[in-house]
């Protein structure tokens, strides 16, 4: 693969995807890759491509992002999203926002506005939450909708079913079922060699209103960084509290910069900074996944890793005849080990 061949990769979350829905998850991931690759082929930036691919995933009721997100304890959709441009390390994030059709579009605007010059020494925000984020979206012509329009039939059904379990004390010691952790994310590289990464999520089911997850936060949900020789983009998925505490996306980038082998670097990061992190010593089950774009002078590679039962990913390159490759990766020892898979391009 030449250094200037563009590439894009997406994931539909590290968690549990039913086998009966595997084909649908693969299909939406491939659609997202196709839209993102079109941008890159037309000399668009990695930031533009990553944002558009993420919007495709947000618009699908299959994913826990944008339309069809998990509902809060009070039955609302509150979304988190962030994006980072590796070429300049600018970042934009939004947390606990309602009524935004595509939260990643608002995060991208905030990211791009980092260069704005403001009077009286004011600084453009890099993270906005709640009502203030919604006001900022309206002022900048980001598409807003009635919050109820983001609620899908499935998310409403899951909400009613699981809230009933919680309210009835006889179920208090039971889990609500397989973890639906299908946060979405994207990593990409454009023809100029620049990289970007994104993350978008509706958060965990029955979360406290106002809760902000890793998808909104720099270094937890996504990270992208470049040097003269190396370009790295990372997006994560899993339990937001676990990812926030360990700052997993940034830590993974640090390991990748300091290791000759990306597979070994990711495995080491998951073990040292996640599974055996003192920050997570009180958790029995540690849930996370990551999608990584790694490029150095010798190669370019997409890698995925997860401790959960499964993780759906897809990737596409400019010149590969089999452009769109989509896989649902499964883990034989979820929660106790990390499965790492590399895809040389």
C-alpha cells in the first residue's frame, strides 16, 4: 500500500450482537465505509470522511448512536460524540445532547471552530454539553429535531422491559441481559496522509440523565496523532466508565508509538492499562473494544481488539478490488482476555 492511498474503517460497537442480526450490522458498516471512501477518493479530508461515515451509523436504528439510541432512566435520548483531527490535534466533543439528529456533525463543527479568533481573549469551546450544546447547534445551523423523533421502537421496547425489571425488586440481583454496547466509531486516512478518528454513542441503557460517557471525551473515546514517521488513529467502545478511567484511546496511541509491533502494543496496552489497571480493580467484568489505524514508513494496518463477546468492524481502501471487508469478530473468553486481529492493507 502506498503512503498516500486512502483508507477508512468503522465499528458498530464492542458488546454483544445477535448472530441473527450479523448480516444487518455488516451491511450498515459497509455502507458507512462506502460513503466515507467516496469523500476520500474525491480528495476530501480524513476529518470529513470520518464524520460522514459516522453519520451513516448514527442514522441506523441498529446502532446505539443518534436515532435508536438507548434511553435514559427518564426515557430520553441523550447522545455523546467526539472527533479529532490528527493533522493538528484539534478536537470537538458533545455530551448528553438531545434533539441533535447527528451528534457527530456538531462535534465536527466544534473541532473545526478551534481556529476561530474571538474577542476579549475568549477561547472557542472544545466540549459542550446539554442545553448549551443544543443552543450552539441551532446558532450554527446544525440539524435539530424533536427529541422524540430519535426514539426507535426497539429502544422504547428495551426501555420498558428493562425498567420494569429494575423497579420490581425480585429482579434486583439480575443483569438486564447481554450488554448492548454498540457505540459506533471510525478511523480514516486521506490522500495527504492525514488521519482522524471519531466516536458516537447513546450511552448505557437506563443511564442517569446528564451522564456523559467516553464517546464525548478526548483520549477516552477517540485519539489521533501523527509524527514524521507514524500516523495513528484510535476509536474505542465498551463500558464508558471503564474507558474514561483508563483513558484507553490515548494510552493505546502511546503504546503504539513506542513499539515496533502494533499487535504487541495493543495487547500490552489492554493488559497493563485496562484489564489489570488498578483503576478497575473493583470490576469483575471489564468491557472494551478498540479499532486502530496504524501507519509507519513500512506498512499500513487496521487492527481491532476487544474483551467483549463480539465486535463488528468494516474497512475499505482506495485501490483494493475487494474494497469493502466486514467482519463480526467473536471472543472465546470475553471479559478475561483481549482478542487482537490485524488486517494489513
